[in-house]
C-alpha cells in the first residue's frame, strides 16, 4: 500500500530490547510501529537491543503494519552503529530523533542510503526549521515529540496544549506543504481514555494523520478517532452524488444539507472515502 495514502491512525512505540513486546506487537491492530532503540532502551542494553530487533524483524509476522525504527541520535555513541545496521534490517523507514535541520537528514542518509527517513520534531530549533526539514527529498514522515518539546519550552501541562500550538502548527504547515505524513505526540496518561479521546479529537481537527502511542490500551480509542465516522462517510457520498448531478445539469456547485458543495469539497469527500476503503483493506488483511 502506498505510504502516502495508507492510514497512520495509530503508531505504537515498542521497545526494541524486549522480545516479548516485539512478539506481542505482531497481533496488535495498529497501523504502524516505532521500534525504539532510543528512549525505551537503557545504555547498557543498546547494542543487544539492536541485535534483538534485527532478529525480530527478520522473523517477520508484522503484516501490513509499517515498520519504523527509531535509532539513537548520530551525536551519541550508538547512533552511527544503529544507522549502519539499518542498511540490512527488515524495516520500512528509519526515525531520527531531535532533527533540527535538513543537514541532520543528510548525515543520516549518507549512512542509510535510500531507506525512507522520518524525523522526530521535538526541539525549538526543529520547529523553526520545519519547512526545510519537510522539504528534504528523503523525508517521508514527521513525528511530534511533544514531551521533549514541552521540556525545552519550559511549559506547564495544559489539557488544551496551548503552549505547544505554535510548534504543532508549524510542523503541520510544513508537512502539508511538502506532502509528508505527520503524526501527533503521545498522551502520557495511558489509563485515561476520556483524556486520550479529547486529545485525539484535537489532533484530528488540526489535521494530523494519526497519533503516537505508548501503550496498547490506547489503540482502539485512537483508531476510532482518526478514522472517518459513518456520518462523515455518508456525507462524503452524498456530496459526490450531488455534485455529479449538478455538473450533469450544467451547474458548477451543488447544495447538501443547506451548504454549498464545490470542487474542493468533492476532493475532500473522495479523500474521506479513500481513507475509509484503505482502513477496511487493512482490517481485512
């Protein structure tokens, strides 16, 4: 499935050092997995985690889930070895932490070659350089690292995430300007379904493709939030039908539920139906 059209509703972090978690991930209904060699792995486990993950990916069983590996930064003692290991690891993309400029992706691509790159957007410098990062030809997607960003900004926690809105908005603009996938940051309270649903709704309203998750318990809420609802699917079908009928009658606009429907609305409606069909195909697989 084309990564630009396939769903990225739920993107779950899995520690690369834990065989049991790596095995469990094979059966989870997530759209993508970030196999983590960075924050989720202690310094003592870094080298072993690289080998453990390589073996798990070689074993397969992850189906249609997109396999993304988050390596350690190239400014750490493990980053270069992680990047070199990616050249023969059964992964779909490599995720680089704390990307601050397009030059960081150049440095990674010099090691990983043609493998698609995802960028962790989690620093003030990354926010300011989001446009040049998104424009990099090797870049496929962006992941918001809201915990690190909040730390660097010295913000207080707010349920409405107002202190983070400037950064979130800059990255969204950059991703959309260059046709990149972009997923929202994690929700830390993994037992709080109501809070998770509210933050998912906010992220979906803003335009994110999906959300990163820290626990399998968050998957169902997130998948539902970032999938078209039955009402949205029904409206999309009615908008397309009404517009087609209007065009056949020689008119450039239609009216559905008292609202004007033009070309741009039809394009959005077709995208809604395409996403619903892609989700259905994933679930059938």
